[in-house]
C-alpha cells in the first residue's frame, strides 16, 4: 500500500468555518454549504467539439530565477534555497527518462513542459532536451511548451532561434498592467515583457498563453485590462487566471470577495459580448466549464488530474506527481542512465481537500434525493 500524502492546511479551521457561519454571500447565502455551486441543468447540446488528451510531462530546467514574485510557489512551498540549489536538468538523462515514462503508454502526442525557476536561464539545456527527443524518433509526436516570465525572450530569439521555433506554446505570466505587475513580480518589467512578446510575434512564434496569479492585494480587473491590451495588439492568444497558494490568511475576505465578484461580472460581460460578435475570448478555464456544462460532460478528476498518476514531473533528478509540490513529496528518482524508479504512492489523498470542503456531501444528497424520488414514484404506482 502506498504512502499517504496530504497537502498542509488547517482542517480544523476549515471545519470550524463550515460548522459556524460559513462564508456568507449577500445573495447566495453560505458559499461553503454543500450544493452552493452546482453544474446544471441537464445537457443541452451534443458534444461536437474535439478534445485532445496528450501525455504531459513537466521538466524543471532550473530552480534559479531572475524574478522574486510575491508568494512564488517555488519559495512558498518550501525554503527558497532548496529550489535555488535544486540540480539543473541533465538533458540526456532526463530526455531518456521521458522516453522511459512513455514506454507502453497508448498516447502518441506528448507535450513536454519546461518549467522552473525561469527555464530560459538555461536555454542551452532546453535545446538539448528538444534535440534529443526529436532525434530519438519512435512513434511519438513531441510538442514543446515553455513557461516563462518573458524577460529573456529577446535573448532566446537571438541566441536559440531553433529552440524558439520548436516551442509550440509559451505560457507567459503577466499579473496586471505595469503598476500592479511590477509590484507583485519584482525583477520583471512589463515594458520589457511587451517588447519581448512583440519580438516573438515578429519572429513568427508559436502560441502565447498569458496567465495571471491573483493575490489579495491585486485586482482581477487590472489583469483583464492587461489581457485586453495583449489581445488587441495580437501578442497573446489565450488567457486564464488562478490564485496564489499561500498559508497566509486574507486581511479581509469579504472585501476581496466583493471586488472579485464585481470584476468577474465584468470578465463575463466581456466574454459574452465577444461571443456575440463571433470572436470568442479564449479564457481557457471559462470555456472548458461552459462546454462541460452545455454537454453534461464530467471531468471525473481534479483539473490537473494530479491524483490519476498519469503525468509526472521531473525536477532535479527526482520524480514528482506535480511540479509545484515540495521536494519531500517526491515519488521517485531518475537513475544516471535515465531509468525512472517510481514508487507507488497514494496520490488520491492529494485531493482530500474535496472531502474536507464537503464536495461529496452534495453528490450524496443528489443521489439520496434521486432514490427518494424513485421510491415515491414506485409507491404511487403500487397504490
Ligand atoms: S518568475 Fe516564476 S519562478 Fe520566478 S519568482 Fe516569479 S513565479 Fe517564481
């Protein structure tokens, strides 16, 4: 039996909040009660869209970074030094490890995601991994995705044009317009990012996914303003936002929720307006939610599928189920010849937070209500 893994948060505090006042919304009541967020009603359209499901593997190229973003996951989940001193990728060993991980898998499309730290600090290593994989042949079609803060893209275009050409997607972090972005992402400069994205567009790049990390001190509206500019200038193709992971409490959750709700309405109004114009906005998380809602599709896992033990992350010669987990959560290692040695681990416990949040209680209530309805209609028939 595998070892149980649990991400740290205060279960007792969550329980107290759920048993007590919850999180009150002026119109919707307690947002923590089971069923306060529901997908429904029944599906209204058949699934006519295609969905690709390539094999993803993350490779942390280096733990070093040229920025110091507030609450960076690389420093908040563990001490910064552990990441800064994490051994960098050994291109040949790690490329072999990726090929081993693919052994016997049915997928032919494989996306290799270069992660960090800031991966472009070691462009030479990224290019070596790409070359090794592309030369290895075999049945796989490799695509390359690079996470980056975009500060070194100009240098990448100049010094490693092959690497830039091979990358089919750049995931670029942008946390708002200049004042907000530069405040929460010290070491980055939005003017430089804009210039570099312009250079990438002129170079004839792959796609750009812009993404924002929200912290309490930030506004989603400001992030939307920035994405509106990137969209207008043709510098980004799609967008999503998410929240920073932090152990710190909100100074005022009520205030943040009210501001977020106002900004979310604005985002959705813009989204709907663009749909009406026939030019859908590629807010990837919203679009996925809507498509699943309209077709009644259920994902059946967490968004990243960490608990499915399908995609692994390689960082500093060890194997993780997720690149954002601290080193002590490693589930295996890479031998010097590239052979991955992965132990069995209970990854399902990584999504135990759903249990603590009461997600399954609502599913149970739905099932119980269905059984009760069924019994009632049987009783009516018997009478
Ligand atoms: S650019 Fe990425 S890795 Fe670097 S400090 Fe910011 S969030 Fe962390």
